C-alpha cells in the first residue's frame, strides 16, 4: 500500500488518479505534446512497475490475506443457518394457512351446493304440486321455475344422483309451463280476454322471458300480415281465375281483356286484407293495453316498462300498413290500379283506421272499468289516456298522418289524372280558334265530370279539398276560355239597333257561365259533409264566374245608363215655365223626354236583356241603373229654371211616370231603396212654400241639402243665379261635376259661392233688400254646413 502512495508522487501516474480522468482527453494531449513511441514506452514501464509492486505486497502480507479468506467462509455458514431458521418460522406456517384456506373454500362450495340441492329438492317437490294445479297455479309454477333456474346458474349440477330426476322434471316443467302460457296468451288475445292475457304475461315475466315473448308474438303478427299482403297482391293469384290454364313457361300477366276482372279481384283481396290487418291490430292493441295496466305483484313494475324498447309494438298498425304499401309499386299493374282508383284505396285505409279507433276507445273503457286482474292497478285514468295505443311515449307522433303520407305518391298521381279528366272536356269544347260557346250538352258533360270527381273524392276530407281545388282550377279555365270568346268591340255596347252577332255571343257566354254557376252551386249544396275549405275553394271560383259575367255585360249596362242620362238631360230642352191652362181641369200631358225614356227602357229590356237566362243576375245589375236614373231625374228636376205652376203639374206627372219608366229594370220599384223614397218624398215639395220645404223632416235626412237648395234656386229671381250659371257651365258639365264630387261639403261650398255672388251683386247695385228666398236658403245652407261638419267629425 505504501508503494502505491509512493507512486502518487510520480508525475506519470498522477493524471490517472484524478476523479475526472478521461481517456480520450488524455490520449489527445499525449499525441499532441510528445512522440507516440515515447508515450507508449512510458506507459509500458509504468505497468511493469505496478505489477512488481503488487507482487511484493502479496508476498509481504500473505498471512493476513489467508486469515481474511477464512473469516469469509465462516460468515457464509452463519448466513445459511439464519436462512434455515427463518424458513422454519415463515414458510411452513404460510403453507399450512394456504391449505386451511383451500379446505375452507371447498367447505363453502360444498355447503353452497348442499343448500342449492336442498332448495332444489324443496322447490321441485313444490313445483310438482303446482303443476298438478293446472292453470290456476301456473304463475306460481313459473315463479318456482325461475327460482330453480337461478339456483342452477353458475354451478355444475351434473353427476349429482340425488337431483338428477329433479333436474329432468324441471326441464320438462319449464317446457310445459311455456307451452301452456303461450296457448293461454294466444287464446286470450283471440277472444280478447284480459284476464287470460294478464295471467300469461305474468307467467312469462316470472320466467324472465317477457320481452323475448312479446317480440316473438309481434314479429309473428308482422310476418303473417306480410304473407297476407304478398298473397293478396300476387299477380298470378289475381289473374289465375280468368286464365286457369296458362301455357307452360309463360308468365301469367293481365291483359286488356280481363283488366276489369283483375281489378275486381284486387279490391276484393284488399278488403279481406284490411280485415286481417284490423284483426291483427286489435289483438296487439289488446295486448298492449294489458301490458300498460298489468303490474308485477311483488316488484310493482309495470310490464310496459319492460317492453318499451320493443319497436314493433309502438306503431304496429303503421308497420303492417307500410309493409302493404311498400309492396304496391312492385308491379306496374298494381301501381296503375291504385293510382287510377286511389279513392277506393284511401277509403279502405280510412275505414281501417276508423275501426281501430273505435275498438281502441271501447277497449280503453272496458279495461278502465275491468276488475279481471288479480293485482291492483296503479294507473290513473289520466295516465291511461296519455298512453297512446300505437305510440307509447311519443305523443307527437301521428300514425294516421304517417299512413296518409305513405299514400302521397298515389294521391299525387291520382290528382294529376283527375285534373286532366277535368280539363279534357273544356279543352274539347273550346278548340283553338273556335268562336262558339259550349252547347248545353257539352256544358252538361263538364258539370257531370266535376260532380263525379267531387263525389268520388268525398271518402276523405283532405282528398276532397285537393279535388275541390282542381275543380276550382277547372272553373277558372272555363272562365278563361269563355273570356276569350267575349266581344269587346264597339258593337258589343250599341243600344240603337237589334242585337249584333257579338252581343248574341256575349249573351250565350253569360248564359253558359250562369248555368255552370248554378250547377256548381247545386253540387256544393249536395256534397254534405264536405270540408269547409273545399267549399270555400269552390265558392271562390264561383266568384270569378260572377265577376266575368259582370264584366261581360258591363259595356251594355254602361251604354244603357249613358243613354238614359242623355234622355233625362233633355228635360231642360222642354218648357216648364208655363201656367195652368185651366185651374178646374188642368191639362197635364206626359213630357216628351219621359215618353222617350219609357220607350227606350222597355225596348232595351225586350231587345237585349230578355235573352239572358239569369234573371236575378240581370235585375241585380239593372236595379243599379234604375237607381241611377231616379237620382239623375231628381238632380235635373231640381235644376229646372224657370218653373211655373203648369210646369210643376207636368213635373209632378213626370214623377209618377218615372216610377213606371224604371219598373222594367227591377223586380219591384219599392226594392230600389233610398232613391225610390227620395222620389216619393220630393214630389210633394213641388207645391209647398219655401218655408215648409226648408223645415221638412225629409230634408237632410232623406233628400240631400244640396238637392233642396238647387230646387230653391228655381224660386229665386234671375239675378240669384244657380251655381252652374255663375260658373258658366252647361247642365251636362255641372251634372258631371256633381258625379265627380259626391261629398255634400264640396257641393255646399259651390252653392255658398253662388249665394255670396248674389250678395255682392246686390251690394254693388246698392240694393236695399235681398230676395225673400235668400234668407231661407242662407239658413238652410248654414244648417246643412253644420250637419256636414258634424258628419265628418
């Protein structure tokens, strides 16, 4: 050791003793600072010296080294003895504990197995007694079997002789109980017995197979319905009766010769199919309703909660009907049949839905009041109402709407064909370039087509509405075609000569429109339970017919009205200023204009309006002409100046003749309303004093103030000029102005201007007093102005 310490003083060894010595660094420095050969020689010399030093140390301390080696061997023996001692105190007890634990586990397994065997023997004996009890003990037997199945789970009971016979009995008993419960369920659903169905469901619930059983039952009904659908819509089956011996190798397809028989067989099969679907749906409805009400007597769990995830039960009727619908497009013949006779198909589904709804209501009432269950029911009536028979938990789902939506393709095709059938007769009777309105037979054909389509569609409100809209389009098309035939030239409004060809055509068009209107109105009244929206659609189209009729006769009516006004205005050309020729026997001849007016109206009604078949329509339009004629007569009668006593008598006679003149234009003259009452009320005013006229109760209330003031101008001196005289207007222009300004305020303002001009005239010539009529007119004007302002307020 001392030799090594001495070595530390050697410079060549000091670098190797550093703790941070790095071989690569040392080598790089050595190569850089000296010759490599010299360094190698130094290193070899150092190694040789180290070997010698080690050898000398071993020789010098040989005895000490041997003593230390002997001590190490003794220490190994001590360690070996300690390990044996520790193993005896730890490992052996551990192995004993493991053995005891194994024994305990086996004892526990044996005890559990013995308990199971004892319980199985007990339940097996009890099960035998329950099986002997028949259907009365079937639910208890199912409960026992379920407990026995639980005891058999997770253990191997094979080879245990004491229970071999019992296990065989249990296996046979389970099959027997399941079969008996299935028969009980089928029988209960078939005869609609809730007690039997509830008992069977309790058995399956006790057996733990309620969900699987319900899924199987519903799936069986769906499969049956699908098979019935395929059979009912089988083309071969539908055509076989008409062709029982088809050639081998040839497909049996319907031909045009037996299409009627094919469709008759199809609809017969569909009616039977709907009965089958209804029967299946009723049975499932009954099953679902029992599931909704039945609760387990032990856990109080409602059975429907166990089946809530079974999708087939939620909307079984929709599933069945959708399966039927999805089979329809498989054949073009079936598609054509359903599109062509869609109302029949819709009627079948509506009838099916109605039957299901009626049964659902009766079933719900029966189950609500039923006491046939062996356990109390916790569902309230409100809860029962909230549970839909088809959509448990989905109150926003409407199966009826879903069914109708699935029929939408056929409805669209049917409506398209229906519209084509409605349009065809119209396009036929209104050919391109044709100028003749439809004949009575052609119009009757159009009406029959509309009636037929509406009656066929009456099986469903929505279909009725859609077809009614088509019928409304048909009526609109008829109006468009008819409007193209109307004559709008000048000869359509002439009232001088006989009917022109254009006027005759217009009369025929109006008559055809009137017959169509009456026929459609009769169809609407005979529809019965038609949706209000459908009636509104048809009535709206009839308003278009009425509007077209009005526009067709409007030129003629306007021409008649203008001619009547031109005749009435000629009364100003006659002299009404004369006195009575003989006070005892006044000669009151009829005025010439009145004779002309009477003759014109009589001729117009005879030559032009008698050809219209729509008498009420004609009177509705000519009555307005009569009212206008009376108003014009009163206007111009009040504007007559001068008016003598003889003129008053003749004008009074004209008042009476006016009633007879307008009589042909209306049903009764008294039906003309206010104009007629004005005519009757104005006539006595001709002979009354100005004071009495101003205070008459008819003034303002019935006869306008402006008309009475116009009449008072006739009693004023010539310097008190009428409004039109002051404005230097002609009678015709003033009459037009009055038509353009129906407001009393405008008319009174013009009259006020005439009175103010008179006042200015008197003051200009320095007159000492006004005419006696002026204060009366001024007072009446003030009263009229106040009344006009009050009316505006």
